[in-house]
C-alpha cells in the first residue's frame, strides 16, 4: 500500500464507495453510549483508520477527536506524511503502527494501547 501511493483521500473514497453496514440498532447503541459518556472500545486486527472513517461517514462520530469522546479504536494505525503534489498537499501512507495488532499479539497491544494512542 505504501508503494502504491495510497492517500488519506483514497481511504475516504473507498469507505464512501463501500457497502459497509451495521447491525440493526447499532447506531442507537453508539449514540446512547456517547450521550451517557460510557466508554466504548473497538478492538480490531484490521486497520483503525478504516474503522474510524466508517464511524465518521456512517454515524457522524469523530472517534478520539476530543478529550470528552469516550469511543476509541484499538487497532493497527496507518501513518501518513504530507507531500506537495501538483494538486496541492496530500497525506500519503508511509507505514503502520509499530506493534501490529493480530490475534497472537493482542494482549501485548492492549497493554500498550494507551502508550501508542493516548486518549
């Protein structure tokens, strides 16, 4: 993905064009938890940036964007770097979080989650 020149814009477009759906009532659960300030953690061996973008587009929820936000993603984060192109400044994928979150390493990643991505 790094070699292919993936940008944050590509990620946003991919989610917008996807058919990701949630179970019935999922939106209500997320809204209630957010309103009552109940911590809601998403653990995934997938890519956190994709999960974050899905929540943003489908639920209009900006995960972890505020100290008051109680919804967080513990997963593999993409790392981006800004580059100037003919079309302006874009964020290009440059790598992934140091500890990869897969089923074999999940306990180690969970223990270090607050160090890697402080809320």
